[in-house]
C-alpha cells in the first residue's frame, strides 16, 4: 500500500513506515501543493500523511474517497471537512497532547516579549539607536501579579496558567463552556463570563479551538471592552481575531500590546503595520517548532497511518463516529 507525504520528513519517520511494508511518495518541492497536485498524487495512494496547510475540503474528499486513512501531523483539523470525511468513511487522525507545553511556552515567550518591547528594542540596536540613555523613555510593563485571562482553558491553556502562576504569581481567570476543576483546584483559577474576561484581564491569551462560534470573536467590540493596559496573545488560530480591528485597537491605544504566533492570513505580508509597532511581537507560527515536539507529532502520525492501513481503529481519531458506519 502507498502513502503520499505532503512534505519532506525525517528519514527515521519514513523508515518506520517502510519497515511496515508501505511504499512512500514524498513531495520534496519547497512550495505548497496546489489543490490539483494534491488530488493527483493522492488518487494513486491508499493513505495521506498531511503536513502543512493542505485544505481537505468536500471536493478533495469525494475525489479521494478511496483513502483508508488521512493522518494529520497537527492537533488542529479545521482545514478538513470532518462531516464529509465521516460520511465517506474516511478516518481522520491528529496529534493531540504532545505539543501542549511547547505551544504554551510560545505564549509565555510572547507575553514577556511584548511586555518588555524586546523585538522593538532589538530592532533599535540594528538601526544604530542604542545611544543616549533616557530613563523614562519607551518603557515596558511588569507581569508580576497581573491577571492572566485565558480564553479556552484546555491542555495548552493549563500549561500556560501553570507557568504564569509559578513564575509571576499571576492570578488566573478563564472562560470555557465548562469549568476546569484541575485549574481551579491546583492554581486557584476562577471561571468568569466572557465579558468579565475581557474587562478584568491584564494579559488575555487565546487557546480555544477554531469554530463558527469563535471565528473573529476578538474584534472591535471585544477589544473596546478590554483594559487600555491589556496585552492580547493569540497562539491558537489567526482567524479568531480580526486583524484590522486589532491593528486599529493598538494604533488608537484601545489596548496596550499584542503577541501573535498566528495571523490571518498566513504568511503575513512584510508591510503589515503590526510588524512595525513597538508594543507588538509577531512569530511565524512556531508554537510546536522544537525538535522534540515535531518528532513526537510525526510519531503519532505514523501510529495513525499504520493502524488505518491495517484496518484498525486510529489511536488518535478526530471523527470516531466513522467507525459506527
């Protein structure tokens, strides 16, 4: 059986699949596949090892309905039409759990970088502006004792809450559909309404899943309810914040700063005004970008592929109702 891989992956990952008797076809060009190319290569394969931002929409799934498994090398699966895949009997695998700490660490990095204007200060050195010392010019803010608000306190949000509580003694508030008893018992976290989350947070970090309800939820209206001293952090999905509204909020001092590991669109254009604001830090979606985490993600992807191609239930399946068919 044949597996199509949409990116180059480490030799050890490929060897583990070859050792199980599978034939591999790997996309090695340093550009994204077009929709037509993805279909062309996948039509002659039994499984898809999907790395990157391939859109697996209804048309793709219907055209490649023969697939025994689609294994995503990611936690998120918003780029897949899950309902269509389930209807067609295609199990979809993902890689949950292994990147929670790494992504939380990225949010932790961003909030500190924004608070101290670190990227801006580094740029000033490159511009030759490390000169006269003005003790009250262009200062940052401290995080110690400030209120951390988390929108979506799941695995990643909990890891961030732990870091902030232990490092900066930050009280934790959060908004979820359901309460997180672990966070409440271990960290003293408090559930609050969404409006109270906006009003009370000194740092508001986004860790919810992207859905119809959460898309664009951070916009002109929500930013207007936040503290003027607030820092907005998003390491979840770029389309959960409205980028023009965020830009306007920062330019007009509606909020104090922002740190983004995700943007809308991705990649961000080099002339985007957010990149030139002193109180903003932008990273190129590096939430899971450590050697250890990426290897763990690929290992889970391999587990899903092997199980699916052997006709077994995927160990990490996002549409388990597919097995009720």
